[in-house]
C-alpha cells in the first residue's frame, strides 16, 4: 500500500471511531410496550442497568419494636414530632435514620453527645423537618408514591446530602462576546442530558409553576381564543424538563407518551408523573425553601438558594425508586403525622382530564 493510501486509511478509521464515540456499544435490549410497528418500545443498556441495580437495593428493616411502655414525650425533653412512639420504637427510629442518613458520622451528626435534647446543630433542626416532610409525602401524595412510599433512604442512600439535588445555576451570560446572551441554554449541560436545551429545567417547573404544556388544541389555530401562543423557545424549555425526567427514571419518552400524540394521557405513567411534578413543587416550596435560614452558607447554591428536590433525588435512574421496594411500610411512624396537630394534608389536585 502506498504511504498516501495508508494515511488515508488511518484518517478514515480515526473519523469512523470519532463518529461512533458518542454511540453505546451493543448489546442493547428493547422491550415492546405498544402495538407492533408503532415504535412504542423501551431501550435498555444492560451495563447501565447493572450499575443501577447495585445503587437501588433497599436495606433490610430492623425487627419492629414493642409499642408498650412509656411514650417518648414522657421520657425525653425535646421531642416534637415522634412523641407518640414508645421509647423502644423511638430508639429503633433513631438507629434507622442514622443508618440511612449518617452511617459514618453516627448519632453525633445531629446530636451534641452531652445533651441529646439540645437543638444546637442545624442537622437536627433539618432532620426534624425532614421527618415531617417524609410523613407528608406518604400521607398526602399517594397519587404519586402509592403504597410504596418513601423513607429517608429513598433520597439519602447513606449520605447526609442526597447525591442528586439541584441548585439554580450561575448566570452564564457572555455579554460582549461573539456568543452573546446564552438565554439559559446553548451549552452542552449535564442537567439536560448533554443537550444544548435550557440548562435549568428545575427552577421554572419543579419550584415555580411555569406552564409545561405547549401543544395547541387545534391544528394551526393562528387567531382567536383557541390560538396556541406557545413559542418554540417555550417548547425548548419543556423539552429540557422532559430530558431531565427521562434521565432520572432511566426511560425513553415513550414510557409516558405515545409519540403519535404527546398530549394524550393514554399512558398511566404520564398521569403519575403529572402528580410527581406537583409533589416536587410542594416539597421545594413548603419544606426545603423555608429551611434556608437553618442551612450553613456552604450548603447553599451559587445564587444562595437551598438545594432543590428533582425527579432523580428519589428515582436515581430507576423507573420506581429502589425498583418499588416497599420500605416505608416497616416504619409506620413515617406513614402519617403522629403527634403533629391534625392539620389535614393539602388536597391533591385532580389529575388532568383524559381528553386533553
Ligand atoms: C439525622 C439526624 C439524627 C441522627 C443521626 C440521630 N438523631 Fe436522635 N434525634 C433527631 C431528631 C430530629 C430528634 C427530635 C425528634 C422529635 O422532635 O420528635 C432526636 C431526638 C433524640 C432523642 C431525644 C432527646 C430529648 O431528650 O429530647 C434521643 C435520646 C436521641 N435522639 C437519640 C439518638 C441516638 C442514640 C442516635 C444514634 C443511634 C440518634 N439519636 C441519631 C435526629 C437525629
Ligand atoms: C425527598 C427526598 C428526601 C427525603 C425523603 C429526606 N430527605 Fe433529608 N434532605 C433532602 C435534601 C434535598 C436535603 C438538602 C441537602 C443539603 O443538606 O444541602 C436534605 C438534607 C438533610 C439533612 C442535612 C444534611 C446536611 O449535612 O446538610 C439531614 C440531617 C436530613 N436531610 C435528614 C433526613 C431524615 C432524617 C429523613 C427521613 C426522616 C430525610 N432527610 C428524608 C432530601 C430528602
Ligand atoms: C416520566 C414521564 C414522562 C417522560 C419520560 C416524558 N414525558 Fe413529556 N410529559 C409528561 C407530563 C406529565 C407532561 C405534562 C406536564 C404538565 O402538564 O404538568 C408532559 C408534557 C410533554 C409535552 C407537552 C405536551 C402538551 O400537551 O403540550 C411534550 C411535547 C413532551 N412532554 C415531550 C416529551 C419528550 C420529547 C420526552 C422524551 C425526551 C418526554 N416528553 C418524556 C411526562 C413525561
Ligand atoms: C419523594 C420521592 C419521589 C420524587 C421526588 C419523585 N418520585 Fe416518582 N415515584 C416515587 C415512588 C415511591 C414511586 C413508586 C410508586 C408505586 O409503587 O407505584 C414513583 C413512581 C413514579 C412513576 C410510575 C412508574 C411506573 O412504572 O408505574 C413515574 C412515571 C414517576 N414516578 C415519575 C416521576 C417524575 C417525572 C418525577 C419528577 C417530577 C418524580 N417521579 C419524582 C417517588 C418519587
């Protein structure tokens, strides 16, 4: 072979390799979820699944503790949420949250070892509110979490700070540069699966309630009340959120949509997801947001905001967190508010009408 032909061959091999670098290598598994020929299928990479399987094992629950004997509130000095538990149940609860949230640090992550009643550590103040938040999720958000429910482990997985949380990103404006105003997009960002879609889908949709739906009800309705006024830019923001949701659950768009009609509610998973969006907003606004004063500055984001819960905080790559392991049932104190004054859980909005 002539040297020129050899160089050409090397170059074409390098080009081919660079083109394929973005692809996943086979084998890839496909599971059909709709009629043959309609492309309703889920695509799974067995290597990604193997990695996630390890991450999504629920720890075994300790044996239930006896409910008799004096109550925690009678014995301890500063118990505001779990006072109705027996002392044995209270000890089991403390041991469990230690295992779920601070297994390396132990009791002193939240407590002053000299005085367990003291509220001086911010972690204890936050943990008390987290207990109430977990009870609220399990009691008020059954349309999303069903009987499976959540425990501290669903989000924390043995870490004081959950692995998947969001902060408002720094402004990325390139004034006076050829790139100009990035308009919150046009950068390959991890938060949106390395696409150039708007890179903060969390603040507008999982904290604020900016409208997500962008499709019109009539084909090309250009004027009048029925006109669809959503812009392409708005649709890009919606797509950013959709990439976040797909990535968080490890699924394709067709897990929730039949792509012949993105507006249709025919896939029940879409309705579950609709409730999940409202649940995330509720937790971010009523629980995480108001804890801002409790957190030290080092725990706040670049813009000074508290960590936000997103779909991946609980799901961590699985279609159901921990593949649906029903952990919460072994901790009845986390299923409903016990000694919290009987405030009725905020009514959950009805699911959207089927025909939209
Ligand atoms: C993740 C934080 C956290 C960890 C870790 C933790 N606790 Fe607690 N503990 C709390 C909170 C919050 C309360 C208050 C509960 C309430 O108000 O109902 C509390 C209350 C207590 C009390 C009652 C003190 C009083 O007199 O008011 C005792 C005793 C206690 N914990 C023991 C332990 C032990 C023992 C461990 C380790 C096995 C432990 N805790 C680990 C958060 C934690
Ligand atoms: C839905 C997800 C979720 C659940 C469930 C949850 N947490 Fe959290 N937790 C968070 C987020 C988000 C933060 C904020 C992260 C940070 O500290 O910056 C947090 C922070 C904390 C912190 C502060 C840690 C630190 O070092 O700053 C403690 C302590 C804590 N949680 C305890 C608990 C306990 C105890 C439970 C169960 C009763 C629980 N959490 C359940 C999401 C959750
Ligand atoms: C986990 C379920 C889920 C996945 C996965 C998902 N979506 Fe969605 N999608 C929804 C829900 C729920 C809504 C409506 C949100 C609302 O109204 O609050 C929606 C809305 C939309 C809309 C607007 C439809 C309208 O009525 O205007 C489009 C377009 C869309 N999704 C595209 C996608 C694309 C593209 C993907 C894959 C990248 C995707 N979705 C993945 C649940 C999902
Ligand atoms: C507080 C934890 C938590 C958060 C946050 C959360 N989920 Fe879930 N999700 C769950 C649990 C638990 C289940 C399992 C319910 C069951 O067993 O039916 C679930 C189930 C689902 C399902 C049904 C899966 C199926 O195959 O039936 C979808 C879809 C879903 N979640 C989407 C979302 C989306 C989208 C978000 C973000 C907007 C989100 N979830 C945020 C806890 C959470």
